[in-house]
């Protein structure tokens, strides 16, 4: 009986193992198909930046909400430089509250912590939250956008031009898959972007 049980377990493990291999192969095939159909793509190693795969990765394209990766990078830098704290309260302006598209429906005059606004940006892709944070740090969204473009220049990004903090469609607002990968790599250097002080994941 024990021998039969061992054989059954061994067969079960073998079947599961084969299924895992099949799933992995299917996922890899699907990934290659997606990459082939993509207008632009890049995969880099997180720590070294080594390019694993790329296709027209320098092609400038509208980044939409991926713009917020740079917005969050500047927020995290402000926190780590001591210019900002997670518990700081941010007052929402009429301008921030008026943002359309993806939002968390902030009200003019509403107060929300930096921690919660970060979550609203990362999880809900809140356009209103992004502008509220930009105004809090830069004084105006326009001044914060200057910081975004300054950071892009500092990182050596040659195919990036930001016009707003949230990615809502506007002329001359673009970046590339390569440049976004570099921005994301920089963002992930800030450990708290994946784990807040109260151990709540935000992305």
C-alpha cells in the first residue's frame, strides 16, 4: 500500500512538473508573440540594466499613464532627501481635482497624506493624485514637469519630453521603451516603492 502511494505521489509530481513546463513554454511563446507584434519593446535586467530583449526601443511614443513612473520617482527622491514625509498632508487644488481620465475623485480642499496619494497614483493611476503631489512638491505642475525633464536629462534619456505629470494626451509629450525602462530601474532603487512603512504594498 505504501509503495503504491509513493508511486501515485511520484506520478502526480511528474504530471505537475510536466504541466509547469508546458505553462512556462506557453508563456514564453506568448511573450515572444506579443514582442513581435509590439511597436516598441524592451526587457532589461533590473540591477545591471543589461538588455535582454529589445525592438525599436528608442522609438518616441506617447507614454500615457506610464508617465507616472517618473512622477513617482521624483516623489520618492523628495522623501529620501528629507523634503517630504509619508505622513505629510497634501491639500488638493481645484486644478488637481479637475483632472479627467483615471482618477480617485479628489475634491478641492480635500487633504490626503503623501502615503495615500502615492498609493492612489501607483494602484489607481490617479491623474488627480499625480497633479496634487506635483503641485505640493513643485508649487505648480509646470514647475514639477521641469523637474521631470531635468531628471530625464540627468539620466541621459534622449527620447523623452514630458509636458504633464499624469500622461493625459498633449502635444510633444513622449518617451521611449528604453527610457521608461531606465526610469523604472531608478524607481526600483527606492525600496519603499514596493513596501510602504506600514508594510502595505503599493505596486
